[in-house]
């Protein structure tokens, strides 16, 4: 089982998740906590428990949505993240990317490196997150064997792990990406709630 104090359930297609992935590193440094990355398919979560997301996206004049794009750019500037978003590939299908992430679940350092590089590819270079050739290049860029990872991502056990992670976050009350758990118990959502993640880590340690 996962022994790290923080679990980070995530989908690479979410800009808010990219910001949270970047910003949570400071939280981990300050608290001394360690984190397990748990790849999910956020579309499966939305379909199961949060279908209103799709309706909100359809309304291009939705004031909340328009404001969220403005605050997204402010958060990116604050985090020092180059966010060239949205691109022609948004919204992206992420199943290939998330299967490749699950293929690295047994190697946390490799999964972290691939995740960071994939975020930078999609949100920085505006590359296609759903293109296996792009993902192979992303993996190669951080010293992994991209072709081997692409093949591994098609295995039944990797596909089953992605489904299991997605089902688990739904069962535990999650409704999007990123969903963050502290000590298996306290659930937080999104980049904005990272101060609460840090508070929970310090409270539990005390």
C-alpha cells in the first residue's frame, strides 16, 4: 500500500493540476512530507460524479468560467509556470498519456519526471497530449525508453491500474483533478486548496 502522507490523484490534461503539481513541491519541502502520484482519467470522474463540468464548458459566456481563465493566468505567473493555454488540442483526450503514466507507477522518480515533462509539453510547447509519438518523445526527453513505455501502456495490467485509480478516487469522494489526500483521510481539491494541505500536514504532525 501507499505509505506516503500525500496522495495526488491527477490527469495531465488539467491546467489547474499542472499548477498544483508545481506548487505542492514547496509544501512537501516545508513539511518534509512525501507524495505518491496516482494517475487517473478525469473524464471518467466527470462522467460518474461531476457531469456539470461539460455544461459549464459549453457556455462560452459563463462569467465564472471567464473569470477562472483570468485567475489561471495569474496563478501561473505567481508559480513561474509558462502556460500557453488553451492550444488547438484543448480539450485533450488524455487516455494515452495517463496509461503511460500508469506504466511508470512502480518507479516514482520516473513517473515524476514524465509527469513534469508532459505538463510542459502540453501547456508550454502546445504539443498534442493525445499523440503517442509526442508522448514517446516526452519520455525520451527525461531519459526513459519511450517506445518501451508506449508498449507497456497497452498492457492489460496498466489499463486496469488506470481504471482502478479512477474508481478509487470516485469512491473516496473525489470529483476532479487534482484530488489530494493527506494521511488517507483529509481530501482537498485543486491548486487553491494547497494552503489547507499544508495546514493538514502540520496539524497531523503536531
